[in-house]
């Protein structure tokens, strides 16, 4: 996963400077006492927060790579890559925490993400159960394959982040009032995520409890506790 993380950071650093944020004890969180999740968080002054979380227990690895925009009217990006023995699963979700969902550059970006499903049609599609948060997802890519298709999975990762940064660099910064609205949209989603649960977040809730899980979301995965609006 290290190469993938460095690849993502390098793409971002072509346009932005990453400043690492101190997240204290959240750098390592144990789930069920046996699954260690390691996190690092970076702040981009004119964009928002980049959150990276990994887990590795031998034949099972996981990477979550989030871009959480707070200063520009951009969607939230979540990428998850999972390795279990010979199986690879790759998920991209674009969450529409937006002020203006009718903007042409936003529509163009969503179209590019959706077209990745065709570009990588030789990879198997993943079918997921319906969840309450699906209504926030504007576009997604869900693919699976084997160890022989690692390179293609990495190419999806590179494509998505490259598209996002190209889109972000030309986007206008939000006014203070719109930035506050966008911040509230993200925080409200995190509160609902803890309240209503989800496939992954339920594991953290069982291990950390609701209050600590909220702190984890705010400090790490969505990073809103490091944002001033």
C-alpha cells in the first residue's frame, strides 16, 4: 500500500503543499483488539483535508484515502482498496456535499468518474447492498479482480486523484458563509454515520463507542476538527 499512498500524495503535491496534522492517539487505533488501523492526516490551506488510513494483518490489507474539501465547492472523495489473499476490491465514492450541484465543472467531473466503469470494464463489478447514505453518492466505481490485476487497480487510483486535482485547481474558493455551510454538511453526515451506522463504521463503534468514533471521524477520516470556518 505504501507505493499507492506515495503515488496519491505525489499527484496532489503537483498542485498543493501538504502539511501534516498532529492527530495524537488516533495515529493508531485498535479495532477488536487485533486489527491495527494507522492514520495520517494532511491539511491543504486552500482546499481542505487529506486523510489516509491503512490496516495490514498479513494476508489482509486495506487502504482508505479521502480528500475532504472545505474551502472550495467540491465533492468529497473516498477511495478504498482492499486485499484479501489473492482478491482485490476497489471502491470509489463521490459524495455530493456541495453548494452548487448544477455547476458545469462538477457535472464534467462526475461524468469522468462514471466513464471509468467503462474504461475498466474488464474488471468485475461489485454489487453492494443498499445503504441509507447512498443518496449522497453522486458517482461511484466498484471493481474487483485478482493479484494479476493490481496494476489496473492502481491505474484507477491514479486516474481518480488526477481527475480530482485537475478539477480542484480551477475551482473558486468559497465565501466564508458557504464554507460554513459546506462544513456543516460534512459534520452532519458524520453525525448520521455514527447514529445510523455503516458497513465499516459499525466495527469502530463496537470497539471505540459512539463518542470516540465521532472524534475519530472528526480528527481523521473527515478531518473537520482541524478546520476553522
